[in-house]
C-alpha cells in the first residue's frame, strides 16, 4: 500500500515534455512542430497542454505548471511571480488552466476581453457619481489606446506598445495630437489599469512606470484672457446680434456676462435654473447642486448684486419656469458661437502670440481680472473653485507685459551704475591728463605761467585804466598786485543802465594771465572766465589755443561734472596763492 502511494507520487511529480507523433498517408510518422507538456493536476488526473515550438520555453512551462499544482494542493496563495506568469499567458492557455481548475475566479478576470473590462470600468465611474460626459470621454480614450495597440486581453498589454502608439499619434501630420492630449490618453489608460488592480483582477499595472511629457513644449492651443474693454464691447454687440446657435443675441449676452462674473463652466451654466438664484441671502449668490459641477460638490458662488438684479429682470421678461434651465439648449459648440460674436464685435479671435479666445477663455478672464484687482490668491482660488492654487495662478491668471511694466514702475529708483562709472572714468581721465588736486601738485603746463607782479583783478585793471584817463581813485586805497578776479566773483559789479542807472549783480569767476607768446611784444592779457552756464570763453589768447594739452582739456570740459570743474579752479587758485 505504501509502495503504491510512493509510485503515484513519483508519477505525479514527473512532468513529461514530448512532441506529438502522427502518421502520414504514406505510412511515415512525423512529429508535431510544438512541444507538449504532460503532468498530473491537483485531482491526480493526467493532463496534456500544448507548449511552444522552443523546447526550453516548454520546459519552463512545465516547471511553472508543477509549481501551480503544488500551490493548489496545499491551498497556499500564489506567489507574485506565479501570478504575473499566469497573467502573461496567452488567452488559450489561460482558458485551459481555468477549465482544469488550476486558476480560481480571481485570476479568471485575466481571460476576459479588455473591452469587457472597459465596459465595467465605465459603469464604475457612473456608480461613483462621476459626470456622464467625463465617463464617456475616459472610455473613448482608453478604447482608442486598446484598439490602436492591438490589445485583446490584459496579458497583451506592454508599456512599450503604449508609448509607441502615442508617439505615432503625436507625429501624425494629418491628424496628430499635441503633447497635452497625449498625456490625457496616458492618464486615462493608467487609471483603467489601476482600477483593475484595485478590483483584484490583476496583481500590478504594466504601465505604472510611464510618465507624462512636458506639455509646454508643444502647446498647439493656448487660451488668452480678454481685457475689460473687449468684454464690454462683446456684451454690447452680442445683445444687438441675430439669433444663432439656438440662442438670441440677448440670451447669449446674458450667458456671457454670467460666465465673465462667476467663472462657471459650460456644463455648469447649462444646469442653472431660477431656483439656483439666491435672492433672500444677505450676500447674493448662485447655487449649483452637487453632481452638476466638475468636482461633484455643492457650490454656492457669490455674485455681485447688480448681476443678480439683471438676471432676475431677464428671467421675468422671458417668463422662465422655476425648474427650467436658463440655457438648457446650450450647444456644445460654444467656441464657434463665441467666435462668431467676436467677429461681429471686431475683436480678434487669435492675438499676436497665437493664443485663442474660446468660450472657456471667459473663465480665464474672470480669474485674471481677480488677480489684476489685487485679490488675495487664496480668495481667487476659492472663487475659481480650484483644488490647487498653482492651477489658479499659473494656468488661469494671465499677466501682460504692460502689467509687468506697471508693477516694475512701483519699485524705488536706484542710482545708475553706468553714470557713476562714467563720472569716475572722466575724473580719472582729468587726473591723468592734468594732475590731481594735491598740495605737491604744480600748475598744468597747458596753462601759461602767472606773473605775480603784473597779476591784477578786473576792478583794479579798470581803476588803472581810469587813472590813465584822468579818473581818480579813493585816497588811501591799497593796491594788491596779486588780487585776482576770483575775489571779484563775490563782489557786486555796478553797471549804469541808460534808463535809470539801475545796478545789476553778476557772478564771474576769472583769472588774468600774461600771454607767453614769444611773438607778442605788447604783453597781451586775457581773462580765463567761466560763465554762468558752465561754458568756457571763446576769446582766448592765440598762445593758449595753440597749446595741444589745453585743446584736449577743452574737448572733455563739457563732459566734466561741476565737482571736477570746481577742483580745477581750486587747483589754479591754490597754485596762484589766491
């Protein structure tokens, strides 16, 4: 008895790999192309399953079947490696294992068609109170990936095929999709696979490691906001416009205004009824029931009183029932509807940057106006009903270059480094050419050497001239031959006018020099004077004008600052002992 049990155990443990033999018409025998696996299942029945054309692959199949039988007999859970192997099997082999009973109902889901799983996923979204439009869009995207990659069963899914399919769709010149749309397809398919993992239909998602691409590198449609003047012009022209897209001009204008001042989406505007308008609240608002918004939550949107009054008047004129949607017949082609009204209002649909103004741009305009009005970002996020403040600030808040320039103009004025650098550069040039004002400095050689004996001021020169002509001076006045016109700059110069002998006060800074021209025999004297406008005199001695270094100094004189000019005069006065 014991020997029989041992023999049956050995027979069960043995897995035989062979080729099927069959006879031909000429009497010869021939082996099959495939290898077969023969084993004993958990019910001690001998089974035969077709393998592969490769012998090593068939031997591996036999080892996996042996492990599967052992797990089934001991009622131990399957290892993750064995579970992944079952999921990767072809549909026929998997169905054969299910028929034998080696695979339970949990693994049985792998044998169903992916489109059958997709129908159940779509129903699951509806059961979770997701919007019907959202569930339909997700189902359509997943079906496109399944059909485009040629997947039939879950075991057929490979991440490389999904990546290649999306890359081909983006590269299609006739019907290509942008990177953002490609990311939507990938996100929907990953959501479908994650749902199957949660439902315990499979052990892990084969596309969980795939990541989205940077949508900013390929934005083929970017929305823009409309400034207040364009919004006003749009409302005025639309209210006078004809009937189209199932709405009159005034109905469309009221629709646009509500969208501009609330930020409601098209699907949310379609569900608003007179009952949603809260007249009796302290703060006027529009309430939308849960399940009719994008986030499926009850929404009470605060609005301005003038908007609610105009809405109430419009509803009374149209005699709309309390439970009737205000825009129940709103078409899905709202972008075309708005584009037609923009053309009538002479507002460009596309700006110079290529951004478009479709119906959802009214929501962008609402958030952008909040940002420009100085509303706190958290309040803007709440009014826009966004879950992430980055979406409010980065996607919906549009800032123009004029707004940026206006913001920069509020900054305090700072000193110019270029002017400071140029001033220092001129100062260095003057110091290098004409010397710095120090005690040991000597008078620049571009100027004629002063004569202390003959140095006189402008007043003294006039008095000397007067004496020669017989005009006397005050007795006891002491003459200082070294007194120059620098001291006369602080004195009053009297001039008798022809009318009433009025006296005027002038401020002159002058220096008298003796001409050092060798050809001059008259000892010509001139005054080096700076007038009130900071310019140099035009009538200079020929000996000075022929001096090359003085000519260079005159070229840069107008570029000198007042401080540098004062330093030069200070140097001259210091060296002359004035």
